[in-house]
C-alpha cells in the first residue's frame, strides 16, 4: 500500500488515494468539502472521507472504464454527490453530461472540460487554471508521466491531437493522471530517447520515490514536454527512433506517434 502523500496549498489539499494495484483516485478538498476523480471503488474513498471529516460534493469522471467508474453508484448513494462525466460515454446514471469547451464549478473552482479522445472515443479531461497558485489537470488515462494511454477506441491522429492540446497548457500545470505507470513508462522512454539527460535524471528521482512507496505524481506539463516521447514526436531524436523501429523513414509526427505507441504496446 502506498504511503500517504498530500500537496498542501493555502486553501486546497490534493491527495492521490491508491486503489487496486496501480490506480489513483484523485481527491481535492478545502477542509470541509471534497471532490474525487475517477473512483473505481468506493470503500477506500468513503473511509478516507470519514477519516478526514469531509463531505463529498462532486465526482468527476474522465471515461467509462470500470476501474474509473466502479465506485460511482455507491458514492452517490452514500453521499448524494453530483456525478459529472463525458457526453458520449457509457456511465452509471444519473450523470451530468459535459463536453469540450464547457465550464463547471466545483469547490468554488472553475474547471474547463477538454475533449481528449484516443484512449476511449469520448474521453475528457478537467483543467482548472488557478488552484492556489498553479493550474491543475485531471487527465484520466490520456497523458501519463513519461507515457500515454493505449488506443482502445481512438486513432493515432486523435490521440496525438489530444496530447498536443494538453501540451499547450501552461507549463506549471500539475498533471494528475490515474495510474502509477511512471517507472515502466520511463524505461521505454529511455530506450527510444537514450540521449536525454533530463529523462535519465527524472527516472532516478522516480525510482527513489517508489522505493519509499511515494507516488511519482503529480507531474507537470513542462516536465512532460521535456521527457515524454509521446509529446515530442516532432523532434529529430524520436523520428529517428521510430524510423529504425519501422524500418523506413518516419517524418510525420502522427506516424511517429503511431510507431512509438505500437512499440510501447509490446515493450517488456
């Protein structure tokens, strides 16, 4: 089990609550009221809310996979929280449906909804431009530290566009993804980008965190733009790696992305 980790700012506490073998259910609270993101199970969330003496007000869902939605019904029944989720995904009703470009308010914060298809066809992310001094992104399984989600329902072009959209957010944006995949992602990233010194340093840092059972997250947009190969498919080093892997030149960022994603699918 992970040891607890909290990022305390002047008003809000951001907490990654471990679930299953490698999920995080992100929790944000102001000392009285809370929101949670992608609750795949309910018992751990309810126990944490009781321990912290918090009232759950809002549940944000990024996509339909069961490890992100399995706790929704129980949380709704136990707390009366409002459930907010993507417009075009199969979800446990009732759900307030939202899509890209809309804005929602939770805990007094303004979140922009961003369409990020690729991992699933209707995947969305939630971006708050100001949470106690820095932006905050809940991105589900679209962007991981050092990696990105598998393409279960979308195309390489869709996922590349989604990642490009997230990469355009402010560099100090805290990236709250929902799996502790960082070490395996970085092992692959170092294979395809061995000359990246910052990537090597970041991998060592993350190994130290995990050796103490601390999460590697949140990351930041600025860091991911420097170390994540899936955000750098327009750069020569990644084009060269994809070309060698494919056995023919790969000069288009989308085709480079497609080669790297297929490579990651079978990487061990």
